[in-house]
C-alpha cells in the first residue's frame, strides 16, 4: 500500500469508533489482542470502546461499554484469560437481543466491531452485521433512534480474531491460545502422562514422542486394542519404563463409539498389568500466562484487525484475521466457518481421510510424521547410503528433537546413520558411532545438545575431516547448529575442488537462539529463548509491582542480531528495544526496554544504567538484569520440539532424494550448488537454499543475513509503545480465500 494511502487511512480513523469484545471460552493471548486493538485504534485517532462480558455486555449495555484510554490496557499483556470478561449469551441468539445490542452500539456511535472468539462467536457477529440495516430500520420505526442517527451509523464493519485453544478453525495456521495450551500440556506430559483436544493432542503427541495417540479425525482400525497392547509390550521389553498414551476429547473408534481414558486404562491394566494413571487436563490447558508466540500473534492480529476496519467498504465481507506462515492475512469469515463445518460433517459421515485433508496440510503432515516416528518399521530394503549427523555452535533447544527425527527417518529409509560428537572437531577426531532407533529414545524433550557441540570450523582441521569422511564412507552430512554450522558447510563446499570426498550431499538445519542464520525466518531454539527471556521479564515486572518509580534495563543475548530483544520486547509490552539493526542516538534513550548485547558500540548496558541512574534521581531508580545463558537452557517449547522434528524429517527426505540423483556406478558424486543447502521456513513454506547462494546475502562481519524479515515487527513494537511515527512502513495483510487448494499448501509449523 502506498505511503500516501496509509496516511490517508490513518487520518480516516479520526471519525471512527471501534468496539472490541471477547466471547466464548477464554484463551491465553486474548488480553494481548485487546491491548493491540485498543492501542492501534487510538494510534490512528479512533475512539475505542471495551465491551465487558462479551455479547452479554453488548446486549445489556450501560457500564458494560466503556471508552478506553491508552493506559486502560497497560500491564495486561502477561495475564491469562480475558480482563474484559467473556460470557455465553442466549439473548444475542435472538433478534430481540441483537436489536438491543444494535441500539447500544448506535448510542456510542460504534460502527466497527472486533470480535475475539471461536467460530460460534464469529458466526454470530456475521449474522449481526447482515441484519444491521434491518435492525436500524426497526429502531427508527419504533422511535428509539432518529433518522439522522440511523443514517450516520448505516453500516457495521466486522473483523474477527480467532481465540480458541483447540486450533480447530480452518484457514489459519494457529489460533490465539493454542501455543499457550500446548505449553501447559507439555509441562504436564513432561511430568507425567495423558491429554486433551484434537490439534492439541496431535502436536502434543508429536512433541512428546507419545506411544499411542487417539484423535477423532483418524479413528484406529478395528482390533486396535490388540495392536496397542502389543506395541506397549514391545517398548517395555526393549527397556522403556514409561508409556504415554494421549487421548483427544471426542476420540472415537471406526464405528463412532467413544474411546475414553478409563476404557484405555482398564485395557492396559487387564491385558498387560502395567501400573496406569489417568490425568484429565481439562481447564488446566486454558490457565497460566500466555506464551511469547501467543502474545506476538495476538498483537499482530489486533493491529491488522484495526487496519482491516479502516479499509472496509460496503462491499467488504466480514473477515477474520489469520496467520499464514509468518504473515497476517484476511479471510472471508464465512468461508472459514463453512470449511470448519465441513470437517465435522466429513467426520459424522465417517469420511475420515477427507476430514484430515480439510484440517489443512500442516495437520495432515503432523499426523503422518507422528505415525512414521512413533514405532519402528523395518526398511523394505537396505540403502547403499551412509549419513552422518552433528551439532555445531552453541547448544539450542530443539537440536535433540531434530537429531531424533533425522535418525529415525534415516533408519526407515534403510540408511546407515552415524552420530558425531562435538561437531566438526569430533568429525576430525573420529568421534563417530553408528546409532539405532532406540539410541535416541527420550531425546525429544531434552534441552541442550545430547551429541555435544563445539564452535570449531572445518578450515582448522580439513584434512582430518576428509580422512574420516572417506574412512566411514559418509555420503550425506546433516549439520544442526547456528551461524558456525552454515559457515562450516560453506567452507566444506568451497573445498570440494581440492577434496573430491566432499562432493557429497550436505544440509544445514539452523539451530540458534540468535535466529541469525540466512535462509530461514526461524531458527530452532529461538522460540524457547524468547519464552525464557519473556518469563524473566514478567518476574522482573512483578517484583516492581509495588512501585512505579523503577526503570529496568534488560540485556538479552543474540550478538548483533536483535531478534531476541525485539520479540521479547513485544511479548512483555516493553517501552523500547534497542538493537544493532535499527540505529539509535542519545535522544532515543528517553525510554526503557530490553536491548541485545551488541546493539551499540558505546551505549552498553553499563552506560544505560549510569545514564538512567544519573538522570532519574528523585524520580525513579534503575536496575540492571543481564539474562545471559538463562535463555539458552531449559526444556524446548512445543514449537521447537515440533519444528525440530519436522525439519529433521524433511531434511533427510530431501537428502535421500539428492543422494539417489547423485548415485552413479556405486558412488555418490555431487558438486552442484543445490547439493548443499540450508533448510528453513521462509514466509509460508519450508525451502532449501544453496549455501553458495546465501553467501551473497550474508554479512559475515556481524554474522547476519543482510535482510531480516522480523525488522517489520519493530514497527509494531513502536506503535504499541506510543512512538510518534508514520504508518507508511506498515504492510497490510491481503484478502485471500479459503479453498481446498489453499488448505493443501504445506506451511511449515
């Protein structure tokens, strides 16, 4: 959108009134969305009203509809649930109730409504919008509003944000609250056993390495009881001391009969005699503070909702703001609702394969990967290929998940798979061993690097690396790590002219909390690091809740890359986040916030502390918090477990294909650019980028890609922190459509 057009839109907000409400079951992240809608609305000059208690407050009116100020939504981003309340409302399902709601909105001059809720809540909003003209006619006829008022409020614009922990709304990759619910589930599974909702159960099963998983979309085949007990018995005979069975709410068998947790428990006890416990999570999944992903997602969607209302015309359908890859998009609300209903219809009619396809390619891919990795299946034939896998650089959460899935998919394909300890240094020293299926059992939820990792680059030990590649007949190298992993593979590729042994297939899975590897929008470990930094900042804020006379300066890791501090800043509602990529001066240092360790040559953490301590005497005092390696440790988040698992599988499948292409006369010879790639999520798809091509777009001095997508997020951080800046850089979401074709596109996580 042109700069002049954006400024025109911003000016158009001056005459608008926007109302925001939350409806249905509460979901973590709703408060972040309310905050973003409120602040973005005020930012563009509109009046913003908070409607308390959902549709019930809309129908009842009075004190349930209050105009918001900038400070009305301060300090709510970290709170679970919804501070403006959510209630079921029978009255709104009737025309009489909607008539009262319309009168209440008209009294405040509100003609723009943002609804945060599930498909039922959003469908209700669309019905309300369709009836709006008729409702105003009736109010006018009954003498409850004047003709002038009816004319001034003649059109209702509606935008929806999907707030639902179930992630069961078709058209969006993730709904508000899903990631936080997965955090709660993984905390429980890491401690003990069973689980909850459809998508939640599926991703939890994938992220926890569950032994058996029941979801409604894919009921087990007849006789599943015998097969399940046989599988559980096998795992115990191989030394496993624990089995995890996850049951989604609504799980059924092929005949539509419900499968309950108690039935499964009794079955296991009677057939196998295992000590078995049932844990029903229920509302535990809705509790707790929102994850960083949900806070950023909600903020992004809330801002886009206001932009959609600004741009609405009489021909614009009610839309829902959705996530596609890492992009915000707008989808016609009723298209999404219809496809969501089609899923349930397909299940009711026992068309289960179609139901999974309608859920979307990501759901289908998760299900297929889970089935592939849950139990060992002998390869149909032994492959002639040997792959080696190693970790390089600093440890990052999710590395072990990627190693586990890469090892297991390699075994499924019949490859010989070697694990290398201590990165390129271990490869040079011959610290190489063949691994099997059960050698990586239990690795999924482990933090750090089980293989061991070092920062050593190949150029320091090239001869010995080549010697061991030849000795072990390694034809494929999978390197999981940060900037050193990418740089190391680039060095190996550039040495191919000197060493024929290096004409093999190579792939890099980016894994670093800094998120500074070119070729991907997200590196493994960065989500876990952001959550660790966010939780620390939440505690810091809580420690100062008794005083308003305190400024906190928080230093994150990340080197020259400001991703961690920017996303953490958004997630905690910081006033500022200083980063190397966004130059700043002494005049910008009038506010507080997180900054990354190399944001400026001279404006260090100590300098900032001294500046604020000196200038704040008598007004506030200052505290320093250097988060350091706190961000690197801990168990991986559900995102990093799932993402690592999928990248490991996709990398090996790609390598297998490339090995076949390069296999001639009993040997592999590969020296083309596309035989050594970085795998990563780029916008909406998982892509493979040749390291030689990425070299052209890399700043090696500062260890950064020359272009970084997340810099667009800084505009959001600044707007929500009340910087007086132009809208000209804002990138609006496009209106797209939901079809079976769009649902079939693989969008990564």
